[in-house]
């Protein structure tokens, strides 16, 4: 069990870092000051997990229990700002890639928190996985005055949902947790990256207006 908890915690830390980087990059596109960068990084990295914990009744929420999360966000923000000043290679693609990694990690974290800490049924765990993965990005995009990816034709929440379903199915058949975690993360990550590269989109709904 301690090994599983360490894996859970390290995965969460990694997700916080890559999502904080994607938030900082989004803030950089809008030329926010350093405080604004940290605010966007914070809500991107910790918004989904905070919402999940509040809904599931897990108190205190993760970053209140463990201040390391705050230091990770600050560190990732400063790193992104400094790296952005040194190199001009941080573009929209870098934000999409870091966002995809955060999406894959946080989907797993959300499902695991729902199943093992709140002991909710599998369908609720899937929803919590999606929420943990996408909510921070939604808040980031709204603050940055962008249309959230989840509301566009992007295959975004769909990737989270498919990965979360894979995890809950594996959990039902009692597949080893480490294997389930890796496969779920790869599922979300690959679907999201392939969708971005191949420009896969969900069909749009348009009402036909008659004259």
C-alpha cells in the first residue's frame, strides 16, 4: 500500500507541474504579469482537483493538506517564464503537449480518488476523472478569454472519458493498479495527441435556420 500511495502522490505532483506549465504558457500568450501567470498556473493545475475534492467531500482539499502543491505551481511558473525568455520555442504546440500530459495524469488521479478515497460507483468515478482532467483547463481558458477546449469540437473530454472507462473496467476485473494506471494514462495521452496531430474533431451541431 505505501508503494501505491507513493505512486499516486508522484503522479499527482507530475500532473500539477505539467498543467501549471500549460497554464503559464496560456498566460504568456496574453502577456500577463508574473502574478497573473501564477494565478493562471494555479487554477489550471489545482482547479480540477479542488472541485473534485469538494464534491466528493474530501477535506481538506489536496493543496491545503500538502503545501508542496503550491511550491510546485510557483516553481513551474517561474521555470516557464525564465525558459520563455531564454528560448522562443514555447509556442501553442508546447502548451497543447503539456496540457495533454496533464490531462492523462489528472484523469487517472480523479478516478483513483473517487474509487479508493470516496468509494463511489464506477460511473461517478468516470465523471470525477473527466472533471479532474478538464475543469482546470476550462477555468484557465475562461480567464484568458478563450473558448474552453471542452466546448469546442476538440477531442478533449472524450479522451478523458475513454481513459476513465478503461481504468474502471480494469479495476472491476482487479487488474494490478500500476498496470491500470499506465494503460489509462497512455490511452488518454495518445487519443489526445493523435487527435491534435490528425485534427480529429467531434461533429458539430448546427441548427438550420429557415428563411
